[in-house]
C-alpha cells in the first residue's frame, strides 16, 4: 500500500477527537452536487449540533459576484463511507444571509408541505427508483458499448449476468454497500433495460427524508464513479433511438392507503394527479419529453393514464395492491434528473391537500 493510500485510510479516532464533516448541497443547475469539508471538534449526533456555513454562490450560479455569500443550513447527517470513523456527510439547503431560501433551494418548500398537519398525520411513504447511466469518461458513451458503435438490441441486459450483458457491477455494488454503511434506506439494485444503465431504490422513507436520502445516495454514487474514472449521467434519454430512457419512478402511499379500504383512497388520489398532470410534468425533470414518448415502457407526456400492472401508463398500481384492497401506487412520470424534494412534496400536496 502506498503512503497516499495509507494517509487516505488513516483512522482519525486513534489520534484526535476531531471529525471531518462534508457539507453537501445542490448547485445552480438544480441537479449538480457540490460539497466541501470542515473540521469539527468532536462527534455529533444530529444536524442541530452543526454550525451553519457559507460558500461562494457566484461560482455555482447561485448568487451575483457583488453579493456572493450563500448560507448552508445543515438538515440531515449520514455516516461517511469514504472517511469512515466518526466522520459524516451533511445534507444542507441554501439561504441568503437574511435567511431567505435561494431559488434552487427546493427543500424549504417541501419541508413546509410535509410539516402541514394534514400531511404529517398521513405519514406519507416514498420509495424512489433512481435509474442512471454509466458513461466512458473520454467519449461520454455508455460503459461497455463499442466505440463508435452499438451493442446488440435490448433484451438480455435487464437484470442480466455476464461479461457481455452487465458493465459496471463493481461500481453498483460498491455504491450499494456504501449507502447501507451511510444509513441510507437503500432497498435494492438491478441492471436496467439499456446496457450500461442501472437502478437503485431508496425507501420506503417518510416525508422529507426521502429527498434527503436520495440526494445523499446520488452524492455517494458520484464520488464512487469519480474514483472509478466513470461518468455518471442522469439524463432521461442519454441515447436517442430504440433504447429505454432513464426515469425516477416514485412509489407512494399514505396511512389511509395502507389501511383496510385504502384502494378507494388510491383511486381518488390518482384522479387528483390526473387533474394536475401538466403541472406535475413541468416539475418532473428537464428533457423528460425525450423520454415520455409512449414507447419503451412509458406513457405519452401529453396524456394521463393509469392501470393495474401496466408499465405503459402514467401511474401503475400493483396487482398486490388491487388484490389486497390497500397499498401503494407508482408515479412513472418523473425523469431520472428530477429533484426528489419537488416530486415527493408535490405528490403529497396534490393527493392530500388538494380538495
């Protein structure tokens, strides 16, 4: 082992009470993840123990140069799978010095919705299916694809096994274990339909924590792909043509839906979603029109539909939910690059607060 590797893996707790906290936030594009680290005098157990911090918002597209200071508010903490020990990852949201959420801070409004008494009493659960594509660094072409060419047609790759069917499994498994170590409720992984594309699932998580955990999982994945020399893409249609796009299907239930007779509440909720279809589509990710074509297991972006076990609908209800008369449903419209704070809070707002 080189001296560099030894230093990277040095156990701080053997020598100091100090810990390293990696402050993480969403950048100016609304999808890029930024972070920087600071030393704290000792271990912490909650974000309330952490100091606020700041950064140069003019360098992230979030503030003008003449008034560039943006304030980071710690909101959630996770164990750091890279530094380990007592070191932590800190999910933050962003404010002006006067305490006003900046435009790219979508967490603040989501927190208001999830703290509404009518929403809180329904204990909304979310299970988010994050699809993503691994790209070769130098050419930005999917991992495992021949340069200037294409692999065989889709069919053998979904949940596939073998050197000619699955590329990047070490990255995927490293991410899986790192998320479990961090304390993220990652519930599974699988290879996706397009070669070079994978999926992980987060949840079921309650309310605002679903968004916190998905952003933390995205950050960890970005760090692992950085180490591996591979590029992470959340583009909803990374390759044009007869290839599946990438979504972020969002499974959802409320307390009422999970109780006896909940299927009727599910149907009422889906009807409400249909009435606000255009508003949801506008907030469900950039470039989603390239993915929601009515082909490749999607519904058309221009219409709303739902069905039991139908992956060609906007909203899918599972056969178990129909048989049990209670359970959850899946909103299949969100794109892979969606903001989970926006999507989860919007679904709760539409289905619970909209009359």
